[in-house]
C-alpha cells in the first residue's frame, strides 16, 4: 500500500492516516472548515474539509487516526489532498497514532548514548552538574518530543536528534577552532532547546502550551537553569552560570527572532550558527525527499517560502 508522499498528482486513494493538525477556520461565505494536516511515516500533506459541522469539528481532532478517501492534487505549487470522504478508524483497524509518526534515522538508544557520552566532555563543574541535573529531570520528554510544531524536526524524537546533530557539528568546529571553549559550547547545545519540553505539548498533536505561548522556550530553559542552581547550591550569579544562561538566551541570534539579547560570546555565536544550519538543512532535506529530481520543492515556509530546485542529475546518482 502506498504512503502519502508516494501518491502522484490526480491519483485517488484510501489510506489510514493520522490527523497531525486540525485548525478550524471560517471561509468567505461564513461557513466553518477544517484545515487538516494528515501524516503517516512518509511525511505530511494538507487538505481542507469544507462546510464542517460542529459534530465533525469535535470528531476530527488532532491526534485521531482516520480513514481518508481522497485525491492527490497541487495548489499554488504545494501538494494537497482533496478530501472525498473521511471517517474515524474503527475497532480492529489501525488506530495507534505512533504507527503514523515520522521518526529520526537513528534509534533512541543511539541518541541517549551519544548525548550521555558528551556529558564527560563538559569539564567545567557547574555546567556539568546543571546539564546532568536537567537531563535527569526531563529525560523522557527530551528523547520523545519534537523540536518544533511544524518547521523543522517536527517528529517524535526530533528534539534529541536536532541536539545530537548539533553536537556533531560543534565537535567538528572545535577541531578547526581549538580556541573555542568546548565545554561551554557543548553545554549550550545540550540546553539550548530543552525548554521545548515545557513549550510544546508532546509528539502527538503537537501544540504550544500556555507557558510556551506566553513565555517561550528560551526564557523557560533560563528559568530551569536557575532552579537547578538553587537545587545544587550553585551561585546563579556566578560568571560560569551567567555564561551558560547567555548561551541559551541568545541562541536565536536576533531580537526579532525571540532572543532577548544578541550573542556576545564567540561560543554563543557558534551555537546560533549551527542551530540555524541544522534547522535549515532538516527543512531542505525533508523537502528534497518529497521532490522528484528535475523539479522544484514545495514552498518552504521556514525559508521565506522559497522553492529549491533538485537537479535532474541526482536521478542518476540514485541509480548508481
């Protein structure tokens, strides 16, 4: 049986899929519709459910598995589904949301091992103790949560995978620039997005929590660092702690991107750059995997809605 992203334009199908998002909106005629994002292991695709009744709005919630009859189409250069019929999965049919979720290309155990080994490379005592304390506290969430709701690493385990990839980049960069404080850089990488375990609701039907909407993960993890200092009897006003807090608070790079302060440490600038690089590459590689060689990707929202060309020559590389 085909998966969502294997469907070709104008192909009709019937598939069991997960409702990843279900946003209720109002059309120009005043009637409500549901803007769905459907998902299976191959990826996600959008579709609109017009003239939705209150009963249907209640029934078709994010996190539910449904049987979708549809037709694969293209709208404004982006793939979408024309919904012909939609119903909830019945007893005896596939209904476990985890069966339809994208996953990182490595196992949870591999990520746990790699990250735990990095703890030994953080030699400044305060940073090591804070990192270990917070990873013990949020271990389960960290290795199962996505790194975002939509744009990048938006899948089960995406937060840990994003962090692990950034650690690999950081370790390569340290080899080229040995003047960098590797302990500070690695501690910053490990903690920079940890606040997302509070900002987001989880891997299934991911939404922003109240704290996520009102405060955001940069400030949330800064608060967690301060709480860890109090629990560990570490002075939160010491230079070591202020350096670590600066790493996480500045990692978005620009004030307009949510950082309350721009990077003022070399390691903070490196953290910002590799965070942006890994997020960008994840968006690009995801789009590339859903695009035939010799054509353009769909518009990538997180990259100013640009479309990227996948060279036709890459078709030959795949055959080698």
